[in-house]
C-alpha cells in the first residue's frame, strides 16, 4: 500500500516538474499569449462604457362595462409576445430609417406584467443612447395604441352619445316637472284636509317623474365614470434610468480577464508543446 502511494507521489512530482520545464521552455509563448489576452481584455473592460437599464411602465387600454370591468379582453402573455415580435422590431426599423448608425435587434427588450393591466418595458444600453431608447419605447406605445384605437374611439363615442341623450331627457323631464308643479300646486290652500282626485293623480305622476329623473341622473353618472375609465394604451411613467450600472464591476471583470489570460497562456504552451512533439517525430 505504501509502495503504491510512493509511486503516485513520484508520478505527481514528475508531472509537475514536466509542466514547469515545459513552461520554462515555452516561456516566450506563455507571456506573449498572457499579455495579448490581458491587454485586449483589459482594454475592452476599461474602454467599454457601463450599461444601464432604461425602463418605462405602460397601461394597456381598457373600456369598463356597466359593472366597471374591462371589456377589452387582453391576454398579457400574448401582448408581451406581440410587443417583442411586432412592435419592437417595427420601432427599431423606424429608428434606423432616420439615423446613420443602425441599431441592432440584439439589444433585447424585456417586458413583464406588473399588475393592474400594466407592463414594464426595459432595455439595457449605454447612458449616451438615452434619446434612442426613449424613441424606441415611445414607438412601441404608439404601435400598441394604434392597434386598439378604432375600438376605443368607437366605444368612447357611443358612451358620450348615450350620455348626451340621457342629459337631454333629464332636462326635458325636469322642465316638465317644474311646469306641472307650478300649474297644479301654486296657490293651493295647504290647510285643506282633503285633496281632489285630480290632484292625487297629478301627485302620483309627478312622483313617477321624479323617480325617472333620479334614475336618469344615476345613469348619466355611471356613463361619465365609464367614459373617464375608457382610455387607449398609454405611458404610465417617463423613461426611468437605473441608478447604478448593471452587471459586475470593472474590478471583477479585470480579475476575470487576468484568469482568462493565464488560462489561454497555459493553453498556448500546451499547443506549442504538442506541435513541437509532432516536429520532432517527423
């Protein structure tokens, strides 16, 4: 057992010695590869500007029914897919038509449901490109808004016309109510204990008119609430920029570059050693 352990230890020592000798032999290749990777990677880390998250909240258009519920049946999962596959590419094409430096669709847009029919749209990019991302996000909202504009406009017009008709009916009923009250009850002796049959009938009629006025008023208020609650897709916030850059810090990235440089340098030495072996056998 001890003999086996001694053999393994000897083999390990020999392997480490061989590796060390190989590094000494190809030290120029090792340090050349190391510094090339270090310089290229370090320059990229130091010169590459930090990225921030640009985000905006949008409200999906809606029109409540008589119960105040949303009558536009919007599946937010399908909406997110449509934003990514239709509105976002269209917004990029619109941006690229007016600038010299084209924007790539690789700058992926993320969209997530944040509740109450609202979505959070986010794009990661450089701070100097703020105007670009504002344009892109605004065009997405415009595309979405145009998609439901016809229905929203028709719905609001219908509600407004209905409200206007009810207001006319309420005004006519109110005028008739005042006329009848003035005609039949002005100058009536209130001390009389009995009221004529005609007065009773008129009183009942006017009570019905009063109830109708209350009902019309309630209906108008309900329609007003529906009109106020009907809106097309719109922005619920300005474009917000994250306070801090996203991703790891430059120090962490530089450490990773140094580690990568050592890895590629060792790899280069092993490749050189294998190529030297081939040459020696040929």
